[in-house]
């Protein structure tokens, strides 16, 4: 946990680029059947049937959002990888970053479309909304480390999914830790949103900002840190440094400035 916070502090400028995604919020909230709450953007399952034209517009905007999001996720994972292992920064920025971003974008695009299609179909079949959300949650958890597999292991999407399953099966404690921390942060976020709404109706926007600049990047940093502990050299180094927060290695060039 301490090392994850140390990595977050070391990559603070990089994590702040997630705030750029707020530009999409204005466009999203101006559309019907789209609303912001608890640090997330939600789309009504019935929206696709009610207004096909607006639905296509939302899909296009969502795809653009995912493209930027995939790029930022690639940056933050690569930044943690850079701090924990040696790599040629210029080569990865100029040659590999676009490959990582494209793979993660395709994965998220298929993933989001599949979840939305599955959720819509189950709702149409009058399955309980609670059961639908539980099923989608289980699917999401089962794919938790795919972005890390793509950037750290430099695998294609299919092999990244397989490596993700292997990591979860062999590292249940790490997976449960991340899920617990994520659930705790989201619970605290709802309390913050509720408290702010008692003063001014800005709680949903503040919670979304906190999600983008802290919760999402911090969890990705934590996932990447734990994922890289599967490498013996890194794990032995971390055991030797137990109790001492990890310090980022100085680099002549930073990912944030890039």
C-alpha cells in the first residue's frame, strides 16, 4: 500500500492528465438518458431503443473517450513499469506506446460493447437488475489485469486475457486487496458526494473529478505494482525494501513531460 502511494506521488503529474477526460463530461451530460453519479457516467439500457440517432452519437463520443482513456492508462502503467525496471524510455514512447494504446482501446471497446449488449439483452428478458449488475461485476473482475498484461508483458489481447486469468488464479490475495481498496474508496467517494450535495449540487462533478485524478490512476498503479511482483527480481527487491516506501528512479525524461 505504501509503495502504491509512493508510486502515485512519483507520477502525480502523469495522473493529472486524467483530468482532461472531464472535457467529455459536458458533452455526455447534455445528452438524454445519460447521467453522472458516484464518480461514473451511466447510460440507460433503454436508450438504444428509444432514440437510435442519439444513441449512435453517444457511442461515437464514448469511443473517443475510450481512446483517450486507453492512452492515459498506457502511460500510467508504463510509468510504474519504468520505475520498477529498466527500459528504454524513448523507444517505448515513440515505438511501443501507440501499440499499447491501440490494444487497450480495442479491448475496452469490445469489453464495453459486450457488457452493454449483454446487460440490454438480460434487461429485455426481464432478468432482475441486481442479478444483471452482479453478473457484469463478476465479468469485470475477471478481466481486471488485462491492461497490465498488455503493457508489462507486451502481449496481444488474446494472450493478455489468458495471462490475466493466470495472474488472478495465482494471486488471489492481491486481487482481493485491490477489490477491497477499490470498494472502500468508492464508498468514501459516495460520502463525499453526499456531503457536498448538502451544500451545493456539485457532488456528482466533484466525485467524478476525484475518480479521474485519484481513484482510477491509483488503482491502476496498485494493480501494476502488484502485477510486476510476479517477477522474481522485482519481488526480491521489494522484500528487501519492506517497510521503506519505494522511490522512483530519476530519469532525464519524464512521461508527464512527454
